[in-house]
C-alpha cells in the first residue's frame, strides 16, 4: 500500500453522549444528525444505498456457496434432496427487525468504503462494543491504519435478567428451552378442528397470520382480515370455498389462544359461509415435538464441523470480516433458538400439507419469512397445485427481505431456493423496486393492491395550507416499534415550545403500542383508534416514524408528511426519495419542517403511480382463472 506521511484521523462515535466538534472527521455510529465535521454513518449508508445494499446481498449468496468439506453450505445443511435449512436462516431472510445486526454489518461495509476512499492514517473507536472493536482493529491492521479503542463502560448490563441468563446457556439448551416455551404457548391450538378441508376443484388455499381482523365482523362470526380485504368476497361470489390455515399472532381481537380458538369456532360454525379455518399449530403433538428435537440435534452436530466458516464472513474484495458481530446469528440459526423454531415450521407444514386433501391453488402472505420456505417446501413435496406469494404491502428500498442475488434466483441446483410459482406485487412502486435492484426474477406479476384498494374510491381533493395563523391539525402516526414512537413524541415535545402558531396533535397509535396522552402532557394529545381512512380528511399534516406504511396512506390522501428517522436503523420509510416529504433527525429539523409547511402549498400525488387499483379485482380474477 502507498505510505501516508500526514496524520489524518477519523473518529467513530458509538455512544449516546453528544460528540464534540473538533478538527478531526467524526462519524456517529447511530443517528442522522450532522453538523460541521460531525457526520452520520447512517446517512452515508443511505446516500450510497444502491452500492451497500448490493454488497450485502451479494455476500449472502457467496456465504451460502462457501465450501464445507467440499460441499456448499446450502448442500451441507440439506434436509433432503429438495431443500436445505440454509434457506430458513436469518441470513437468507435478511430481516433487520429480527436480526438488527444486519444494520451493523452494512454500516461496517460502508465504513470500509470510507476508509479506502480517504487518506486516513489514524482511526479511533469510541465505544463499549467489544465485537465492533474486534472487527475494526482487524480491518485497520489490514489497511495499515493506526488504531485506538477508547473503551467505554457498558450502560445496559442486566446480569441477573432472564435474557442474560438465557444467553449464557449452551446453544442446545437454548434450543430446548425455546421449543418448550413455544409448544406450551401454542398447545391449546391442538383442539382446533382440522378435518373439514374442502377438496373441491372450486376451492382456494390461503395461509397467513391470524391478525388485522375486523372487529365488527368478528362480533357477528364473520371472518374479515385487512390483510386480504375483499379478495375472499370475490372468491365467494365466484362460488369458491376457501381453506384458511392461520399463524396466531396476539391482537386486540384475539389476545390469547383461547380467544383465538373461540373466534375460529365462530368462523367455522356456519357451513354456508364457504370457508374452513384452521391453525397451523393444531398439528402439534408430542411425537412431532420429538421429531423437531431430533432434527435440531442433527444440525447442532453439523454446526461443530464448520469451524472454518468464519473465513467466509468477508464480503468479496473486502478486508472486513463480519464474524465477530454475526456469529451469534450463525449459531442461533444452526443449533440455537432460531434453529429449533425453523425445524418446527418444517415439520408442522409437512404434517399439515400431507394430511389435507389436494389443493389446486394456494396463496400465502409473502414477506420472505422462514415459515414461507417451509410452506413452499411442504407444498411441493406433497404435490399440490399452483402456489402464489402475495406481497401485500410496500416493497421498501431497505427491506432486504424482498431482494435476492440473481445467482441465487437462476440456480438450478437440487437444493435451490424454495420459491412460489409467482410472486404477486401490488403495483408500479413494487415492480419498480425490483427493477431498480436489477432483479432477473421472471416470476413477478402485478395484481390489484388489496391493502390499498380503498384508494380507488377515495375522494382526493387538493390540500392547501394557506394561513400561517390558522391552527394546524397534526396527525401523529405511531409505529409498531415502541422505541420509534417514543422518539417521535420526544422530538415533538422538544420542538413544540419553539414553534410559532397553534398546533393541535392527535395520535393514532399502532395496535402493538398504545400510548397514553398523560405520558406527554406538553403536547395535550388526543388519541384516536378509528381507521385511518375515516379520519385523514380532518388533518393538515401527518407526522410519522420511518417504519409505518401509514405514512404512505397519508401522503396519497394529499397530506404533507414529516418522517422522523430511527437513530438505530436504515430509512425504512416507503416515502424515501418521494417529493414533498420531509425527513427529520432532531428537534431543530422538526421545527423547520413544521414551519415550512405554513407556506401556500398544494400536494396531489396520484395513487395509481404507486398501486394497481381496480375495485372489481379483474387482474386477480385473471390470475386465479376465476
């Protein structure tokens, strides 16, 4: 390497305390705020998103092709000659919500890019994170950069917490404890009736979460899920019977398994309604639990023969090695908690799809979760008909779950990635997301957006904010992640005293995190639990976190939208790069954004630029040959 004489220092600031502006370049590990020499590593990641997203996804493919005893990992972890445990791992799922270390990995890929492009000769890490120190000290040594670690005391140690004690258990015991807890929580579902499946030609199989249920419909014994909206009605009108298999998720309508069972019994009570409902966990048994444990032990044993895998945790062409920060995910996936849950998915779906009669056509909610691979594997193994994955929500730039390396897609190996016959996308925005990624997936098709079908009938009048002195009504859209919602409200509290004019705040919380108005007395919050579509016309401005897709609903209704970044995450907002949307990272930026919206302004996006909208669902009818 070229020898550098002048000392040029970079500091990486990984602590919640405010960094001090100095003559050195300083990048914050967390947060999006920037000032003078203080830069945000997350902003650097986002501004070069195409490069770093691609680097991470390419590495996942290469990791799966790494050789172990002469075999690619995909084959080494094979279950039979049709599929592999590899496809159910967190590495393939790529969910930053389940595996936040993915965000750390992409930040480190970006940091190496920074170091290579610049002339830094000295690097200082200010952090309490030992694994981060291991990665960066090794990287700097390879780049001939002087390295220093200012070690901070960890402020989040909970030595006697159950989580801490659980993490100290050997991975096999973690798997055993997880299996016992999971089975105990879902044991009541064994009582679900599971013998009324329709085998008629005019029947459709649907698999998704038991959530987003319509409260009024539940009270009358009618099943209506906002995940599928009026698609079941279309099927009923065409004379089809629907076979539902559900994953239970806790919700307001079914707060526990007993309440969920009560609802299922209501839904199944009236045979003239043409549906049959069953929980996946109705196929639980002691025998199945034993088989899960046995299969998990098989992969536990295999995991101890892959000691050389750490060499494969360097992306192609990189000096960086991600093993220290990703090893917990690796062992959890192969012999810990995640491994046993994935084995449970595999055997539950295998048993269910073996026992039910032949299904000519099936749909499932597509979010690239591990259970989906188990469903596809079992569906094909037991020779059912066509299977379609339905991506019902937005396909966001940083939602890595939806993006797969083209080499993985094109593979014809015997244990290739389990994939549906078609992936159904809901409009131009989703299709463009795949196109921009450069996907060669030819199994994509477009149908009407079920989740956003109401937009086809929404009366979209141009909105104007015309008078600085008028009271502005602000709709706050809560995230399902509590931390994100709390950050939004704290920013708003900090800003409120400095904002000129009168603002009235109404919070529509996410059902997973209900906020009390008394928790934020400065804001004098109103709380609304009404459906968003019923209240949007009452407000002038929407303020949201960067996770909720409700921000897109507000934007398409004509409201100006302000989005607060999450200091620990990518910009997951579906409104990333959209005109007329303000992104803020601190209270000062929020003040400016709110004041700027006092200008004369008209906002009128066209929903059909985002989604396929047609109330009669003609494309769905064509796809399903109705």
